[in-house]
C-alpha cells in the first residue's frame, strides 16, 4: 500500500501539471492579445499625433492666407476713405472696415492657438514615437517568448500523459477508481497529508485510531467528511 500511495502522489503532481498546461492554453493567448493591443494602441497614439500635427500645419497656412486676404481687403477699404463724399458713405465704409478688422482679430487669435498647438505637438511627438517603438520592441520580445511556450504546450502535455499512463497501469484499479472519483468531486488535491492530526483537505479532526491506521499504510484511508485519501508524512503530519 505504501508504494501505491507514493504512486498516487506522483500521479497527483502530474495531474496538477496537466491542469496548468491546459489552463495555459487559455491564458497565454489572452496575454498575447493584450500585448498586441498595447502595440496597436501605442502606434495609434503616434499616428494620431502625427496626423494632428499635419492637420494643424494645414490649418495654420489656411489661416495665414485668410489673414493676408483680410488685411489686403482692409487696405483697399482704408484707401477708399479718401474718396468719401457723404456721411452716409462714410458710415457704411467704417462699418465694413470694422467688420474686416474684427475678422482679422478673430483669425489672428485662431492662428496663435494653432501655432501653440503645433509647438506643443512638435515637443511631444518625439517622445510619443520613442514610447511607441519601445512598446513594440518589448512586447514583441514577450510575444516571441509566449509563442514559444504555446508551441511547446502540446509536446509537454503528451509527455505528461505518457507519464500518467505509465504510473496508472501500476496502481490497483480500485485505488485508481477512488482517486479519480475524489479528484472529480473535490477538484484539486485528492491525496492530502494529515496536518495537526486533522484532514489536510477539509481540516476535520481525526480520531487517534484513524491516525494509527493511516500510519500503518496497510489500507487506503479516506476522510469520512470530504472523502479525500489520507496519508502520513513525517514532518508534515505531526
């Protein structure tokens, strides 16, 4: 029975490893997707900043043209003042001049705001580009590592399954059946050590008689509360 229990412990370690490998098939792709998303986001930020800078420069040129046109129009209106003959014509021309001046002021204000935005973008865009490049470099390195792990999962699973089969065939069918049933019902550990004279799974106290039976290793002892297989391990069970 001692040999059977030791093989059950080995089997339990293998089953745990298999479980971790199966879970890795789920979380590794998620991790890879997150890394790719970070790359796309950093690239998008750089692209948006570059586009914003380009659009702002176009806006600057358009505003400069508008201001120039308005200033030329203002000069023409001011030159017409010399030819004014009536108060009515004078008032009308002054109104036009005021309208053009107001338009110039508004466009010059917008122009200053655009120039400030351009200066800000030009001071930030290098840092945004460097951050984007660094994110891509680091994430692609991590992606390569994760891809390598993902590619090796299948091989590792097959190796663990072979180990499991080699051990399983050496364990009596009845004991194996108990192990599989407990593992299915409880999940996680099916074989647990006694801890402080209690079940290491559900922590229910064990009677002195049961503890003695477990120490003898003559038969398979299960917890009457949770059904887990109990073993005695020196240094752990005391």
